[in-house]
């Protein structure tokens, strides 16, 4: 048989291992092919020694690549487990800390109030917070807020525009801060709260703040209790 393993791999059809049905050949399959080629070669026209040496070199390279791939996979899995363990250990130190969350979703389960915050990149002409229910309807508008550059926070007591307590459920808020002369003033809206507990789940680490679960990845800052920003009532 004069065809080489290179020829087998250059075929347009997918080569499958008849024993396992695999479409990707490993080093054992490669060796079986090479031995089969030696076994059924034409005795009157045997494989040249340099061709055999080249195929051995191919086999050696394949084996090294497979071992390297297995080693890297094991290393990545070990690093992931180590990183998760370190993150979980560090997360437990956050209990009782005031944090800033990038989330603008508010979960109401009967608590007294929640702290909302915003950070203005510049002086705005006015600042307004709109709170929407799950249908997107505005149930609360908080006006006459600080227009100064920097960090501000306020409390919402879960009442609507009529002064009535809202129903338990999910709400979200947004901050509108137009500038002067149609200038756009960028703002970051966030929630401020104290972490009551940490939960480790299959979906990642969760923090419990004011009765609502948030992803640990949503925590962007551990707040200094001595730096409170401008406090306003909502």
C-alpha cells in the first residue's frame, strides 16, 4: 500500500473510528492507521525509511500536542476551582458592609425603604428619578434632586405618587439629568445597601441586600460609611 497517513487525513470525507464512531482521531487511532499501513503494504514496493520516519515524527508531535492539551485543561480547571474558592472566601468578608450595586432593579418585599444613588459627570439643569413597575408604567417621580457634579443618594419609602404603599414586586428606576443648552450629562444609577448574607449557588455567588438577591458581580464598590454623599428624601 503506497498511500500514506497524510493521504488518509487529506481525504474530503470525515474519517471515523469504526469502534467508537469518533470523527476526531487521537494518537491511538493514528498508531493503528500507521501499523495497518505497514501490515498491508506492497512487499514489492515497501515504504521508504524516510517516509516511515516522517510518520513517526507526526505521531510523536500528535502525542505531545494531546498531552499538552490535557495538561492545559487540567490546569485551567484547577485555576477555576482555586479562583472560585478565593472569591467565596473573600465574599464572606462583605457581610455587614455597605456596597454600591450597578443594578437598577428594586425588589420590594415589605421593607421600609431602599437607598438609591446616582453619580453625575457634570452639572445638570435638573435631575429626576422615575420609578417604574413591571409593566414599565411610572408609579413614582422624584424631582428637585441635586444637580451638582458627583455622587448623591436618597431613600425611597416604597410609596407611589399618591403617597400609597406600592404592592410587593419588582421595580426599576432611571435617572434623567439633562444639561444646559441640550448638553448631555452622563450619569450612573445604582443601589446602595448593606449585605445581610451571602449565598453560594450553582449560578454563582449571590448577596442579599434589603430582601433582594443580587449577583456578587453587580457589586462595584465597598462604601466608606463616613462618605455618605448628598442625602435626599424620596
